[in-house]
């Protein structure tokens, strides 16, 4: 059905980790998977009665303490940081990568994290902050995985290693 553990949140395609194609997914296979499972989600979601928009204030109110919120320390606008993040990930964490490019990306993303300023739009700030967090997790997972798998190729580990790496990496409380 695509339902996640969060009420009203559904996932399909690559983010749902269905195992239909996994890391070996190439080109249009993900489109077919998204289409099939997307329709299943639509069918399931129609049965949901409770629907509403969640406001940013509601999300921020869920934090127990002010210090749990990320306080911007940088001066750069979120849209500037987003463009740099896109370039860093494309150049260093793409389908072909190695330890050197991944470590370079990790340093650059850490720097961007410190440069991120609030800008004029609080929602855009938090979106970019989340993108930076996801980038850090992706980079760390790629550094840990000492192999090539499917369409993801590490120049320094060109072989697939099912003995050590035929498993999912799970991050908690990043």
C-alpha cells in the first residue's frame, strides 16, 4: 500500500525500498515502479478520511526545547547553498565515485552547513537544512560501503561483495 509508519505519509519508487529493482535499477525501470506503486498509493489514500494541511508552526511546536531547533549561524542565502550542494553532490557523489571524492564532498557539505543563513523564508531554510542532512547521510553511507553495487560504482572498490555488503545501512538520530 505504500503506507509508512507515519500516519498519512506514503512512499513509492526508490524511497520506498521495495526491493523491486534495488541498486541495479537503471533508467526507466524506476518510472514503471513509481507508476505501479503510485497507483496503489492513490487507491489506498482514497480510503483516508482525515486530511489536512500541516502548518510550519505546528511542526516547530513539536520540539520540546528551543535548543533542539537548528539556529542559523551563516550568512549565505538558502538558495545559494542549495545550488552549491547540487553541484557538490553531482561532481563528487554521483554514480561513479571513490573515497577521495566522497571525503571531499563530506568536507564541502560540512562547510555549507556552517555557511547556511536564515534568508527571508523560514520554510526554505529548513528545506535546505534537511537537504544538507540527507547529503551527509548519503556520503557517509557511500563511504562505509566498500564495494560497487548495481549501477553505483566505486573506482576504489569495483567488485560487488555480497558477503559483507548484501544488507541495508540504517541511520538513526543523525
